[in-house]
C-alpha cells in the first residue's frame, strides 16, 4: 500500500510531520483530518533507496494552490493559510511572494489584488480566476481546480519531454564515443601509419583530417555552435517579426496544430467552467500560447467575439484551426455546452499527440543507433585498412 508523507497542524496549533499508509491521496487526507489534523502538505513518500537522489526544492504551483485549498476548506483564515504555506516553501521567490500577499491581505486588500502584484510567478490567468471566485464565494474550490489544472499541464509537458530522453541519451553517448575515438585513439594510430610507411587510403586520410580538426579547433567549433544557438534564441525572443515568421512556418506541421488545439481547448474549457466570460478567457489564453502566430489569431478572435460575432464563425474565418475544433465550437454554442465539448477536443488531440510522440520515438531510436553505428563502422574500417597494410609490410 502506498505511503504518504504529510505536514500539518495539530489541535494544539503545533506543526507536525509524519507518514501514513493509504490506498490513495484522498483516503490518506481523510484519515488525517479525522484525527483532528489540519494538513498543509501531503504527497506520496519516496522509496528509501532514493533518499540520496537529487530532488528539486522549488515547490510547484500545483502544490501551493492545493495546500491553500486544503487549509481554506478546513476553516483556516486566508492569512493563516498563506503563512503556513509560505513556511513550507523552500523557493525564496515563492516564499517572499506568499509572505507579501499575506501582509497585503492582512492590510485589507483582496486576495486577487495581492496575487496580481506577483503575476509573474502565478500568471495572469490564475489571477483572473481567483478574482472571479471571490465574487461568487468559491475560492477554496477554484484553488483546488487550479491545482488539478496545473498538475495536468505539468504531466502533459513531462510526457513529451520524457519520451525524448532515451533517444537523446543514445545520441549523446554515441557522439561522445565518436569524439573520444577521434580525439585520443586516432592520433595515436597516425604515428604508427607514418612510421611504417604504409599507404593511407582516402577514407583514413579523411578520418585523420577530422581528428586533426577536432584536436586543434574542436573547442572553437563547439563555442561557435553555442554562440549561434544563443544568438538565434535571443533574436527569436526579442524580434517580433522574426518570431512571427518562424512560428508561422512551424504551424504548417500537423503535430504543432494538434498540440496547439489540445492546449487551447483545455485552457479555454477550464476558464469557462470557472465562470469567466468567453472574451476574457480568450484574452487570457492568447499570451500563454507559445506560438505567437496563433496567439495573435486568438486575440483577433477575441476582438471579433467582443464585437458581436459568434465564436465558431470567428474561429472558422481565421482558417488556422482544425475542422473538429470549429465543429465543437459551433455545436457548443448551439447547445450551451461549450466547455464540455472543448474538453473533449482536448482529450482527442492529447491522445493523438501521445500516439504521434510514441511513433516518432519508435522511429528515431533505431535511426539514431544506425547513424552512430555507421559513423563507428566508418572509423573502424578506416583504422583497420591501413593496419592490414602495415601488417603485410612487416611480413
């Protein structure tokens, strides 16, 4: 049975820590609350074998919102909840932000106004959702919804990055082996070839040339590549027209369209469920879209809807979104069930993206291995051929 570690406050107001066995997180939480504990943090405990493993000390947003929601649901005042949460946070920026928010709330400011002062940490989207929840008295519920939403986004990103870890490791290790052979093994064999007076084939001459370049200019080439990547990244970040051009070209790929449709529908659905108007939800979503070409299109759609046009018509006119997304928007408007239909679109494109990622990785892995194998094979053949020539001269 899973073991969960927790931190909270007992009936005497003292901070307590411990572990509890339960079938799930909610079951563990219910057990502890039944014992009279107010839980601020609860998570599945790591295995004892991994106690020396590296762990991030930065507390994710999902955990912060989850903790605040649990404390508020338990009847704790907002200022006390912020104080307890700040004490459990290790990241200095987050700790300072929560402490400052506590001071502002104690001084009479609304929670949303206090959070807005730290929107770089929490994001404008969540500030808007908190402000809406304050109006209808659903702060604890919305904080829990935000926690789940943030966790879903995190998991989606981890799936994409996690899928590429193994191929990247294979390629990196392979290139490392090739670099080691060119930098240390080949130069030692070069002196043997020259002293024996053997005929050096063209492939071996090419190998020796590559080894010489790596020895004398390897660091320079590496630094130039890093500089080129840094310049491109910086130029991409600060030059709007250049980034718009690149993003427009990237959006031609179906996988980019699928990922964008999934994230857009998920974020819109979440906001609409929490009571935000469609126009405001669109305006909140646009800055969070990584592709600025699509982000600008979403802002145009928001202005079109604000002017009185239907959402589905504005989406269709943009010409950027899939037929399924347009159909879901039209059906959702007619039935008044737009959030649910958008969430179904998200589920569909999430699965489609996962399937593409799995297929892509299944193709990339053998390609990388074959690529490294060909390079190593070329090196081995280029080394062995003159060695046989040297052996025949000795005989």
